């Protein structure tokens, strides 16, 4: 991608998502994601109505009158975006590919974190970790994440959610708010979800094109898996074949949602032909 084209795409993504995060999600984000706990703020004179258990007896004895410790919510969070950049993310039968749609959601979350003075980092993954951006604050740092959302060309095609979550556990020791953005076309990642959800506040955002589950009712189709490069022949004229195709898709998604429910992971499903704003807003409200 040429530099001018890259700058244009980054700027367009910034303008759209920064406005959304400021005008739509700023208040919801703040209330949905709490800090690590209560942090000491100050000592002040006791007032009627204060809890006795808040009295700082040492300070009170020293000053000759009762004083209490005041605590405030420790707001600062570390937010990590785990972004699937495998080959299946470039697929799309709408105006937007899953990758482009995912980039808009990720950028919106990044600007919401920026507005709340939270640190934000990103892990771009396929079957391997393709790129890691450690969590930091600042507008320039968010633009760095957005630039990678636009230009990153993965070296591997398949998806391994286990690899991404295991890498997260190595680089992020303190509890973080983690957004997993993927179409989740992967296998056997339940244990990794269990472990990550125990250590972090994990949210799973599944991005799909709903027409992936539809086999057209005409013609014979040779479909290729973009990740494995395997092909399979389908008879679109056969109602039985179309029903089986759709049922396999439904069962796969039902299994994913069951895993998330089992481990208390907040889950939302997005479709590339629909606005992501209502779905993300509903996710925040549910928290």
C-alpha cells in the first residue's frame, strides 16, 4: 500500500470511529468498565455521617481530632484488543470485509479507551501472533494501532485463538479488559477461554457475514476454505445439502456461545451487513 493511500485510509477510519467513541460510547464505556478497585485519595476531618471504620486513628491521635481516610475508584484500566487477521477475515459478500468491519469496531474501542485515559494495547493474530503493540496511552499510540489495522499483512492464514490468549497471559500479568475480535473459525479453544476469563475481564466479539451460512439454491459449488485451502463440492440444487450446510453453521455458533456462557464471558455477535453501533451499545448496557 502506498504511503498516501495508507494515510488516507487511516485518517478516514480515525474520523469515523473517533466521532462514534466520543458521541455514542463515551458514557457507556465509562460505566461499563470499572477500575481495579479503590485507591487512597486523602485524609480529611471527620464529618457527621462518615463511617467510623474509615477513621484513621494514627492521624486522629496526632492532630487531636478524628480524621478519616478517603478512597476513590481507581479508574485507569489496561485494555487489550486481540484482533484476528487470519485469511478468513478478508472474506465478505457485502461492501465491507470482516477485516474492515473489525477494524472499525477496534478503532472505536481504542478511542473510547483514550477518552477515558486508559492504556490500550493490541495483539494481531492468525495461527501465530503477527504483531504485538504493548499498552500505552496517547493519541499517537492509538493511531499506531489504527495504522496496523489498515496495513498489516499476516504471514499465516489459519486461526488459533489458543495462541493469542496464551501470548496474552505471558505479556499481560495484571488484570486487563480484553476484547477478542474474531469470526471464531477455529477449533478447541475452550480451555484457553477458561484460563483467560479467570485472569482478565474477557469480552468476545464474533464478527461474521451471515451469508456464510447460505448455500445458493442453484448450481454446483466448489468452495474453498481460505485458511486451510481445502475445497469441497456442494450441490446447490439439493434442499437437503442446503439444510445440512446451514445446520452445520448454526451448531458451530451455538457451541461458541455455550463456551462463552459457561465461563461468564460477555459475548456479542456482529454481522457485516448491519451497523455495529446498536450491538456494541447493547453489550455495554448489559454490563
